[in-house]
């Protein structure tokens, strides 16, 4: 049973979405660390 185009694009989108969520989580973690380090400094 061959994969149709919609199924293929759905799998690509799901993989991209999972990677993007992980990347966003890392960004927010880095933001928190940066805030703790530099908050209140001028």
C-alpha cells in the first residue's frame, strides 16, 4: 500500500513540529538563564 502525498506531508509536518517544540523549549530555558544572570544590571 503506497503512501499518498497527504500522508507524507503529514509525517513531515509532525516531525517539523516536534523539532520546533524542542527548539522553542531550549530557547525559553536559555532566556530564563540569561534573565537570572543579567536581570537588574545596566
